């Protein structure tokens, strides 16, 4: 049985290309529609919750090596599906994240959001912007 080597991935662009190549080699293009990938991403994000189920907040920060690896694997799945979806929709993940951080900075100014977990509408009731 051939051994699988871990590819060298040093950027989102490299990751995107590896995921493209992986899907192409398996003729999965017809399954990788934006709808299907969004659904798969949701499933993987839900699976990320499983290792944390029933843990206290403190325990969730002190995972066993086995729990840590399970979380690592689920985070990888989420990243892979997210990267593939963004690729198909021609969304630059870093640009999108930068834009969203700027939006969040306006919605959650430090002087009002510091030290609390309130939604922006709680201290900016007249602001009606989507999340």
C-alpha cells in the first residue's frame, strides 16, 4: 500500500491548489457545487462541537491529546471545505476576512464593546446592519 505524504502547504493559495488537485484527481467536480459545499461545511462545523460536548469551559481549554487531535481534524475539515467553497465562488478568503474585520470594528468600537459579549445592537440600537 503506498504511503501518503503530507503536502507542503505554506499559504491559502497553495492549500486551494492542493484541494483543487485532490478533487480533480477523484472527479469530484460535479459534487462540489456551492450548495453541497456549504452543506458539508455546516456538517463539519457541527462535528467540531462533538469533542467539546459536556465539557466545562475550563475543560474545553485543557483537552487531552486525543481530544486535541479530534478538534484539529475537524478544524482541518472546516478549513478545507471553506477553502473549496471560496475557490468555486471566486472569494479571496484573506480579503473577505479583512473586510469583515473592518466591519466588525465599526460595529463593535472598543469603548463600547470592551469587556462584554453584547451584540452590537445592544449598545447601538439605531444601527440596522446585517451581521
